[in-house]
C-alpha cells in the first residue's frame, strides 16, 4: 500500500467499540449486540486527553497502557 515504509504492511481494520453488555472491547464481527450497547472511541479525543495529562476512561483503554503513554516524553508520531 502506498505510503507504508519498507517492511510495513497496512492492515485495514473495522472500528472497535466498548460493549457495555460484554464489558470489553469488541468489533461487529465478534459481538452481535446493538449500537445502543456500544461506546465508540475518538482517536482525536484520546490524544487531547493525553496531551492535557488526563488518562482516558477504562472503557477506552487499559489503565496500565494509559500510564505508559502518560509517562512518555513524546508518545505520538510527529
């Protein structure tokens, strides 16, 4: 795929959601629950939270992962 570096293959993925009923992250192909049962993520909102020093809610990211990102000097590609 154009734009990928050497040895890097882009893998398109469908959107993931937090499923309230399942109490976990899933995608449509593995979890049949309705849209009303999902919480969606926004990459932009997550980046803004990290940039302001806030950890995202547990439903969008494991706390230990958020901690590593918050402790990083430069967690995002610029």
